[in-house]
């Protein structure tokens, strides 16, 4: 009888866990739509810049200025995202981000007739939306998801980014003479995202902070699939929030003795994700392909610029496919293992790319160019299952509840600032030190990141956010498995 009862309880528990898993997966996928907008709106400029430059008669410096406006807007959005998430809640700020995206899209479309400055303003507004999404979406998913699924679910955000980048590549290849329509396609993502986000639950950790304990308990029960586990987790959150309210921790606490270590790790990861050079490839893919010579020997449709845009889709498709590796293994092997493997692979592939450019010169023939394209794809694979998603996972995990929103805002703001710098410096570096020298510089940055990750970055898998807070938010940091 007891055995039958135990089997019945076990079956019921498994059903509850399966239901909870489906629920949090849905939440993560809806929040991930912000990543789709992020990826599309940052990637569409790679192809659209050709026709925009021609229409407005822009030189290289002016075109670079227009391209980089999204990244500077993202810095603004990221810096203010934390304040908004703490003041209005995570889900409402994500929904507001969808509205910001739509305003930016409208301004970009109007620029076709209204002029270049409307385009620039639209790019900045879009950037603000991107900055909001890049801070709040990973934070929101981290605060809703159970520890056993957290890494994979946050990685949905990065997967959506890669799908958005690929979608932007397809749009620009098909509509390369109609950049207004290319920008308008983003409405297909922004409108449903904004509507669906309003039906998602609020973060239980934010609900506890504002005293809505019953609502927080309901969300925890649905996401964890167990009343007992939900009550224990809710108690942990309440104790954390009570401590915050008791000591009235200022935002400057992130620079204090107890937290400056993890804040330094977060900022390092944010900056060095950009110094890998990945966004230089996605922003300037057609320009890089021009230097490989592949477009001269192969014609898809239209030749010339159109050929380059189609070939550039290879990078986006590889990026999407390899991100599934992270979804499968990030909660099994851990963040640090994947990041270590990825950095080794990125550095090695970039060294080989540099050697190829040096060996064949800056104008290789098409067959040599395809070898370079293949090596770039290898680099993208290693990035896509490591630094791409793991940055968003770890910055959402590293910081304690009391300063998570502010710390993530500053950290992601630094990521976008580094993005802006790299996107502006990359074409200059190509001109001054050549393709080989540029890629060897990126390889050197990856080696530096590898050494820091091995020595200083902690493993965060399989721990609740409150467990990590107790370890990372105090002098007990040596207790974390390195």
C-alpha cells in the first residue's frame, strides 16, 4: 500500500514539474521576443547601410556615425533600465520597451522623406529599446525560472537575438533597395511581443520587494511546481528583501568591499564579449566578405552587393544553429566550462583567419576566400555556445537582489559602450593594420579573457539566486567552485 502511495505521489510530482517546466518555458519564450527585436534592429543595418549611404550620399565616417547610433542609444536604455525595473516592475518595463521599439521604427520609416536627422533620432530611440531589453529580459527570466532550468531559459533570449540577426539578413537580401520596408518588418515582432508581455507574470522577487507576497507565492508555485519548494524559496526571497530594507543598501554598494569583486567580473565579461570581435563581423559582414573575394567567383542573385548579402546569411544561420548547443549543455556542463571551451576555439580560429589573410594577401581568390569564410563560421560557432549566451546568464545570476537591477544596468551599459567603440574602430583597424592584424588583435583579447575566466570567474549553475547571493554577496566568495 505504501509503495502504491509513493508511486502515486511520485507520478503527481512529475506531472507538476512537467507543467511548471512548460509554464516557465513559455514565459522565457515570450520574454525572448525582445531578443528578436534586439537582433533584428541591430542586424538590419548591416545590409540597409548600403542603400542608406547611397540615398543620403554619406561618406564612410558619416555612415559609421549613423550605424553606431543604436549602440549609443542602447547605453542610455541600459543605464535607465534598472531604475525602471525597480520602480515599475520587470514585465511592465519589457512591455514599455516594445512601445519604444515601435516609435523608433516609425521614425526610421519617416526618414525616407523627412531626412537624415530623423533617421539618426530613430536609431537612438531604437537603441534605447534594445538597451532596455538587454538588461530586463535576462533579469526577468532569471528571477522567474527555477535553478535547474535557469541557464537554458535565459539562453532563449540569446537564441532570439540570433534569429533576429538572421531574419534581418534575409530581409536585407530580399529588399536591399527598400530600406524603409526592411525597418518596418520589425513591427511583426514588436506588436505581438508588447501584447503578450502584458499577460505574463511579474517577477516574484520584485513582487516581494513591493509587498505583494500572495501574488509572489502564486508565481513561485506555478514556476517551481511544488508548494513546499515555493514556500522555501519565498522565505529566502523575503529574508533577502528584509535585509535590504533593514540596512537601506545604496546603489553605490556595488563598489563596496563585499560586492566590487563580482561587479568587476560582470563588467569584465560585458566588455570582453564585445572585444571578441563578433559584432564587428555581424555589423560589417559584407565588408569583410568583400576582402575575402568570394563574391567575385560565385553569383546567387543579382551579383555584387546582393551576392554579398546572401553569402552573409551563412554567418547568421551558423549563429542560430550553434546557440542550441548552449541551450542543451549550459545547465549540464556549466557556464564556466562552455565559456572556457568557447574562448579557446575563438582565439584559435581567429589566429588561423589572420594567418590566411597574411598568406594570401588582402585580395584572395574565391577558393581561398571560402576557406576564410569557413574559419569565420568556426569562430561564430564557438562564440554562439559560449560568450554569446553566457554573458546574459551570468550577469543575471552574479548580483544579489538588492542591487541586481542597478548592477545589471551599469554592466550592460558597459557592454553597449564597448560595442559602440568596436563598431567604430573596426573599419579603421582594417584600413590601418589590415584584416590579418585586426583578427590577431581580437585573438589576443580572447586569450586575455580565457586567463581571467579560468582564474577568477565562478561557476553559478545549480544554485538558486538566493544561494548565490549568500555566497557572492559576502566575503564567502572563496566558497564558490572555481
